[in-house]
C-alpha cells in the first residue's frame, strides 16, 4: 500500500505535535511554578464578597429588606455548595490516585448541584416574602464570579531562556 505524503506542511506538524514526552520531576516542578493554581477558597471568598455586595445594593436601591434577603439567599445558594465541593475535593480520599480524584470530582459536583437545587426549592419556606427576581440576580452574579476569578489569577511567570 503506498504512503501518501502531505501536499503541504500543514499536516506534517500535527504528527510532531502528537509525540508525547514524559516530564522529569524538575521539569514538572518548573511547570507548576510557571502556572500557579487558583485556590478554590479564594474564589469562594470572592463569591461571598459579591453576594454581600449584591444584597447591599438590592437593599440600597429598593429599601426593602425582603429583596436584600432574597438576593443574599441567591448568593448563598452558590457559595454553600461551592464550599462543600471545595472541601470534598481537598480531602485526603480525593487525592489518593487519579481514579479516586476523578470519581471524587464527579461525586462532589453532584453533591454541589443537589444542594443548590435543594436550597432553591427550600427558598420560599426559608425567606419571608421571597423576591424571586432578586434571588436569581444574586445567584447569577455570584456564579459569574468564577470568570472574574479566572481573570484575576496570578500572572504566568516567564521562563528564562538561557
């Protein structure tokens, strides 16, 4: 069977890119130092701050305490499940090996979704005179803090090329 060579260099680069090179311990450490991770607790602190800000703004603009509590509860429906998720992922069980880490991620994500949905269902009973719009605004703005946290992550360090 004849081998068909690429007509241009477009496909030739792809085969080189597929080559896998295992990193040494020093190379892996250098890569970790170049790309510092974002702490999940920092993201949660930012979410709490955003939730408090949304609740205060809701109270300032409407002068209604129930609107402020509704917005705060919407923020809590994001923050509390995120705290459970972060705590679960940081546990010793979730870091035994890659298989348990992957399984733990899906389990804790399911717990996070379940708790969020349960909190939303419980909202009418827990918040007097619930304002659904304010609660959803608090929930959405607090959830969008994930993107702000990505933008605020530590800058990547440049490698010194010698």
